[in-house]
């Protein structure tokens, strides 16, 4: 490990910045108020990096020189392919230092040179990209070998805690709240919300039709008129305080991503947004047809236990191997008077207290909300 980073001068700092001190150490200067950047589903990594570039002094961030293509290629040859977001980050600054407890973005060569702490990685396509207090703790990225640009940022201290699949969001949390209230507070929130709620999309959260009904659609996607289930925004916002949320649909991956971007409230995140490529093709011998099944075992890699996963949808066939995890709701076909999500919310508040959701009888859940 590069312990000398504790003592090295900041090579990236300009001469006129070397005397900048916090207000308590430099009473002749007024404190510089730290600005915040609002994160939403529309916030891009370019937005965040431009914000950092324009506010380095206020943020207490000292940038390094950009990584060259040669440095990126050398890293990829030794460690793993970089998602485009991380290439953009390192082309912006090949590592950076901050005023916050020695929290830093690790330069590419340092990651490769030290082959850092594999015991704290979930697999061989992961790597640590930020650390604090001379590697007392690290935040890592789990990349997908088949689809490089699909990644998850996580922390693995005692257990694996997945935080986000957005580098922009990760940086915004640090910028706005710092290490303890921000990154560690985020981890604590995720750990408290160890229960994962997986939601289907079509006929569960939305209804998409090729023809518009007598009621105007909420939005249009491609050739479809899309209707959000009544109370959807409130349901997602309120239930996210009690569960980690995910979307898993058997529809086309691109369709799923585009629809979720349209219906997602700005103040929540989804742990997964999965489509058909994550499903398993099965054959129904009775009807001699094929269908896509959602095997919840695939979520173990994300650190979730089957006893803590609830999946909600309108089609029992698609989770035949996980009946104990499933809550089936009425099919949504555009009824503006639908109240199903409000009933579901009440029931999910009961289930969140169960040690093992698989042992709870869920048939007739609307009538029996005792959780027994």
C-alpha cells in the first residue's frame, strides 16, 4: 500500500492554493461555503465532473493530471476493462486528493501496482477505486465482463453493501454529505434496509397499450401509450424508506430501462433494473409453450438472502421456483380507480418485520394482513 500518500505534498495544487487553510486555522480568511449539487435521474457524470472542476477550492478537492489512453490500456491489460463512466472519470483526473480524512480517488497505476486487497473484492472483475485513511476502508466497483458498462459500486467491510450503479450518484453523495453523513450514512441505510423488494413492471406498475384509452396516457414510449398505476410515485417513495428496491421484468432490456427512467421518482434509486436477459427461458410442458422465469438465486451475488427478498407481480408462472417470496397483485390494465398499491404498501410494512418472508402464507393477503 502507498502509505507515503499521507505525507506527500499535493503535486496538483497550484502555488497560490498552497496557503489555503480552513477558517479555524486561517482566521484572516472567511470560511468558504461548500456548495451542493442536486442529483436526479437526469444528472449526468459530465454534469458532476464539470461541477467538481468549477468548485475544487470550495470542495477541498485537488485534481491530478488526466489519465492517458496508454495508462488506461495498461490498467485494462492487467486488471479489468473499465466501464465508460470510469474512463471518463480518470480522463478527467487520474486520482484526486480531498480534505476529508484523506479520502481519495486512487490513481490507476496505484491500483494496478498494489493489486489492492482482493479479500475485500466480490470477484476478479472488481477493483477498489476510492479509499480513506490510508486504506482503512475502500469503495469498489463490480464490473460485468459481458456488459462492461453495467457496474455496481459497493463497500465490503463486514458484509457486501451495494450502493448504486451510478458513479455520478456516488460522487454527489460524497460532495454533498462527505464521508460520515454521506458514504457511511448511505451504507448504514442500506444495511438497515436489508430487505429487497423486487417489482415487476408491465401490468404491475404500468400498463402499456398500442391504442390510447378514453383517458390520456401518462407518457408515450415508441408505439405504446403508457399508464402509470394510480399512487405509483407515492408508493415508490414511501416504500423505499423500508425496503431496498429493484425492478425485474421479462420485457426487453432497453424497454425496461427506458420505462423505469420515465417512472422513477428523483429521490429514490433502484438496486437493480433487470430485463429479459436476466431471466431464464423455461418450457411449460402442459401448454407446450415457453416463458421467462425470474430466479431469485441470482440476487445472492448482490448480498441479499432469499429469506429477505420479496417479489411482486401479477403472473405466478414467472417465479415457480420462488413461491415463498412472491406476493401476487391484481393485473393493472389502466383502471384510474385502482387502489392496489395502497393495499400492497400496508401489507409490505407487515412483511418487513418477518425474520423469513418465505415462511409467511401470502395467499389472500388483502384479507389477512396480520402477517401470520
